[in-house]
């Protein structure tokens, strides 16, 4: 689940909200990654292809 916090320019989140978000992130980090048919685990060849594509994209983006 993705959560979004909208703030106005110059506005900061409270310490209570920060602690809550920090706890949620730590909880999510401790959970295992679950793959399903909509999002299967990538093969080593697919990971290599994505890394290559992102490196190429970043080269053109930063030029």
C-alpha cells in the first residue's frame, strides 16, 4: 500500500506523524517480498536488461 502525505510549502509533518511513518517503514522492511502472477520474480537476464536500460536512460538524461 502506498501512502501520500500532502504538505504546503514550508509546512512540516509533526513528530508524531514522523514516528508513525518510521514505524510503518520498519514494519514493511521486515516483511518478505511476495510474488504473484501479476508481478513475478525477475530472471537474472531480465534484471540485466533493466539495469542496462536504466544506465542508458540515465546517460541520456544527465547529458
